[in-house]
C-alpha cells in the first residue's frame, strides 16, 4: 500500500551511495552550521525582485477594489447586491467563511499535531503553515462580517456588559461559533508568535536599519538563557496539546451551525467530524500549495524544503482524502437510508438538480484524483502534480460547502418555497478579494518574518544521525526534549 | 578592579560547555552564578545542570480556573440577569453551556500560558544586557558571576575546557 | 400574568401548548383572493420590492397564499389555497439560534416576537424556520409619494438588514387588551382580529383566544377537520388549517 511504502530504496549496491542518498534526501541529515542557515534565511527575506512588487501591487489593488471597495458599497446599499434570496438566506458568504476556516485548520494541524506526534518532517514548514492559519482566519472573519445584515452592530454579539443590560444568547450556535473562532484566532496567533521569538532575535542580531528596530521590538529582548528556553518549551508543549481540541471544536461548531438547525440534509449527527476532516482536506492541500510556492519562488528555500516534504504532505493528503470519503459516505448512507421524504428529495436534488455537476465534481476532485495520483511516490514528489492535486482538492472542498449551504437551502419542507440562488452577486469579487488579501498578507509576511524556524531545524538536525545496523545505514532520531 | 566581574565564555559545542560547567564547579562557583545562553534549546541535563524553575504551568492552570469561572459567569449568570425564554428551551441550557465552558477555559488558559512566558522571562525588556550576536549563530555562552580575584583562574579554566573566547561581559543594547 | 415555570428539559416544555392567541384557517372557504396579503402589507408597513426583486425571491409579504400542483401534467390536481404566515410556534426553532436575542418568546402574549432594533441580520432564524415565513430586508426599498401617507403609526418601519415576520398584528392585540383593561374585563371573542382575518371576504381566517374553550377559534382548532402544518416537528404551531373530506378539484 502506498501509505506504508518505505521512502528508502532497499536494494543498493554500495552502502556509501546509500548514505549519500539519505543525506541528500533528508534535511535533518544534511546539517549546515547555524550561521550559514541564518544567512540563508536572512537572504531569503531580503532578496526581492521587481516581480514580487508587481504581484504585490496587483494584489493590493484587488484587495482595495474587490474586497474593501465592494464591501463598503454593499454596506452602504444593502445585501440585495448579493445572490441571496428566500429560501437561500445563507449562501456564498457562509460558503467562503467555512472555506477559509477550513484552510486555517491545516496550520495548527501540521504544527501542533505533528509536534505532539514528533513527526520530524514538519520542522522546516511549521511556521509557513501557522501563518496560513492566522491569515486564513482573518479572511474567514471578513466573510462572516460581510454576511451580517447590519455589520455596524457586530459588537452586539460580543459578550460584554452594555448599556442595554442585555447579554448574548448562548443557546445560539452562532454564539458558540463566535467564542470558538475567537479562541482559535487568539490562540493560534500566540502559538505563531511564541516559537517566532528566537528567530526574531536571530534576525535582530544580523540586520541593520529599520529591520533592526522592528526585530528588536518584536524579539522583546530575548537572549536564549536556559530559563527562557525552559519557559518557551513548556509553553509550546501546553499550546501544542491544548490547541488541538480547540481546533477540533472550531470546525465542529461550524458544522453545528448547520447540524443544529431543523432542516433536511443539515440535521446530521456526523457533521462534526465530517467537517473537521473536510477542513483538513482543504487545509493540508493548501499547505502543500504554499510550501511548493515558497520552495520555488523564494531564494535558498531549496535547501530547507525538499522532495521528502512533498512526499510526506502527499501521503497526508491521501490519508485525509480517504477519511473524507469515509465520512462523506457515512453521512450519505444514513441520510439515504432514513427515508425521510424531504431528505430524499434533497439527496436527489444534489445529484440530479441543476447543481448536480458540482456534486460530481466534488467527488472527482476530492476522492478520485487524490487516490489516483498520490499513491505513486514519484507523482506525489512531483511539485506540479502535487500542486495541481492540492488546488483541485480545494476546488472540491469549495464545492462541498457550496452543496451544503446554498444548494441544500433550496429544498425545505414547504415545497411552495423552493427556490434557487444562482445569481452570482457581490460575493464573487469579495471572494477574489479575500484570496488576494491572503496572498498579499503572506507575501508581506515572507519579507518580514523568517519563514523557516531556524532553531527548530537545528534542533532537529542535532537529534538526527545515521546509524548502521549491520551493513545498512538507517536514520535514527534521538528524543532531545 | 571590582571584586565582582561578569565574564562571558563562548563555546562552539555542547561537550566543551559541559566540561566547563564541571570545571567551574570544581573552582567553587555555584550553579546559580552561571547563566547559560544558547541559540538552540539545550536542556539543562546536557550540561549537567539543575532543572530550571518555571511558573508557566502554574500560570496556565490559574488561567484555566479563571477561564472556567468566566465561562460559568457567561453560561449560568448572564441568562438570569435578563431572563428571556427562547424556543421552549430552559433558561440555562446544559449542553450549550458546556460549549461555553470549554471555549472560555481554553481561551483564558492559553492567554495566561502566553502571558506566563512573558512574566517568567520578563518580556519585553529592552534594557542593555550581556549578550553577543554570535550566540544566535549556535554558540553556547556561559555568563559567569565571578569574584574579581578568581578572574584569571577562571579564564584559564575556560580556555582549557575549550572556550572560543573568554572576555569581560558588557551590557549592551541588543 | 404569572410567569410559567421554566422547565429543566426541553421535553418538559408545556407552556401554552394551546397558546393564548390562535388562528384557524378554513381552506375549504379560502378563495385565494389575496386580500389578506394586501391587508397585511398595509397594516404592517411591509415594503413593496418591485417586480425584479420579487421575481428573484425577495418578496417581503408576511403572508403568502400557497397553492401547488399535484401529479404530472396534464393529469394535475390543484391543492387547496393555503395562506401561510408565521405559525407563532410555542416551541419555535427560530428563537434559540439568534445570537442577540432578536427573536424571543413572549410569555405574556405567548407569541413569537421579532425585536427589530436588536437584529443584526445573521438570518439564522430564517434558515431554521421550517415554514419559511421569515422575510429579510435586503435593501431600503423606495416608497414613492404618496405611499408614506399610508404608514401605520402603530408599527415600526424596518430598515435594511433586519429580519421580520408576521406578528399576529400584535399592535391590534395590545389595543384591544388596553381597551378591555380600562373597562375592567377580559378581551371577548371577536373583539380583535388581525388585518388578514378582517379583510378575508370569505371569513376563512378566524382569530381569537385559544385559552378560552368557548371561542370560535378554540372550537375550530379542535374540529376533526383541523391539522397543523408540519406537526411532526413538535413546534406547537398556533395556526390550525381546516380541510373537509372531498374538496375535489378547486381549480
């Protein structure tokens, strides 16, 4: 089976060749002096071509017009500019909220779960993934605020003492959502910042001018004393373990926005884990896309990001795609078997209705394509193929949310009120705007933040060595923590 | 010459640093007088030193308790301040309250863990400190609080243990 | 009026199983003339959204007269006309999902209230309403002169971004209650009627007190011809629909 395939070829004539192969393959076995790695990372931040600024300017223009311009226009004029109607009260804004929250899940997953399980391949790209979490959550926030009818009163949803003496309604899944997303946004930002402190100190020590002042402020006087490292290590451990249930709760609660409602197709007990796995499906695919992009566009990243990482991410995507298929089938099976006439009508509408092609596209891009491509080691190590599979998986997950939100809303228990919401409204430029905003934030961050956690890479390299069992050289990892 | 000096001995690797820690003990320097500064996390055990005391777990436990309490306030107290009946549900519904308790507990727990690191490590502090930029290149530095009359002995011992350089430490803006 | 005891579990919820105010609609009498829809819109300052918006499913009327085809063309039968408005559920699914308590259960009138100035427009209530009777102000709609002269001063004019729905003409209920209170008596049957019931030329819509077993609406609701919409969901709707054995093909 592809998942358990050993990454190392077993038959080799010359063991010395094999050792060289291992060192070339694994970043952890190919150590460079720390000073050199620091220089590589600093250079990757400061080497910027004119193309970067052109792309950044285009993105900034899209954000200004497509996102904030369009949003402002919508606030001033009303939600009739969207494609929503009755019964499609929710549509693309909620699709995109769930989409961005899904993408945000991978950062924590890659960084915290793989840290807990000590999966060593995570080390060079944990920060790249964590940045995605924070930036994607910002986009989700924009989408959910855009969704509100009277966004200028959004603070009424904050559980704070107020003049009206009225507190918020904790019966409402939206209130749980507010608490969960808020917790997740704050804790993932803190989780991004803590392991960044030593790298900011590193950047502070080898920069001048405005960068020096910036890093000096951000590094907060970090020196690297034993005590500082101890506090940091303990805090990171607590964060890694505690942020995982928070991450699961966030997408489960997002699913409860639907599952708690009294609607055919939504009221499903399996929605919680189904949504969590769906989030990982889009999120891990997005991590693969980001990792490939920084590997091929940023200077010196070819040292840190190697085919082994594509390989590992590809396997992860394959496993998650299989889990997603399992949950999808589980949800479908039980709804189909239940025989409720409205649910039956809805399932039929999903497959044979006007959006049927989206439903089939979802199955193809979420299941068929990953399964056909990712089982093959050479294909998943191919950046173009992995990127394409990742992109298609994200298209497929967008389609899944589209099927769940607007398409399912078209069928309800009052056949007189069935209706369609296919008019593309202002949500389209606003979605393109959030994509551009995400890319823009990421591009700017890649100039300001060391994208590779150098100290974590060095720690990993200290822990790895090649041992020989008989004639076979094998990778061995010491548990330093 | 003052009777107390700060010396900064810089080592390239763990082994010489561990030897130096032993040598210092032999010379009668207490562990508390030595501060280890490094660019990668090296555990105290690697240098044969005592485990560092950290309050982070306590902060985090305290935060969890405060978070749970504030969750209780939101879930159980606020509905009674302005009782509103919705959807035939009890005024204080049990299952949704569990969600509120969980999220508030986690939120305040993680915030206080984060603040715990700040408080324990005294961040942010921009006062001048004894530091050299080579440390973030992976060097290990021992910052010694040594009696003035032992300076020469210690410098010699450090060099013998394999120190790259031993010099008077000067606080500088970092 | 004493507050009812609040139960610990949802299944124990018995408050106003019958309700205080209720409605009975005789579908055998309804002619589908839409007078109720027009009267409701006048009474409650419901905006007119225009042809285009209405065609896209953004009509604001609080009340709609449903009629469906049954069977495949040309073998079609028409179902009877069925006016559907907010069913004022005793256990309303729309209420608990609002994060800001904009839609709440009134313990005095035992109605389902929409508090416009609390609404932030998440539209969750509308999704969770199995009867799909809630309407949203997608825009501030034009009211060309002299339409503003026709505003009902007893009813708030809603702005864009808030949800609204049938209130059982609560302003009329309050007026009748105030009148009765000043005369030191209870509201009598037939004293108050919402705009739709008042306008109905066939007298198909009957409104009154459900807690009075002698009222017309109570008797009609207990009639063998009476059903409630989507009764199986356990929402305790307060509107009964009456339909006699063989209405045949009304079309």
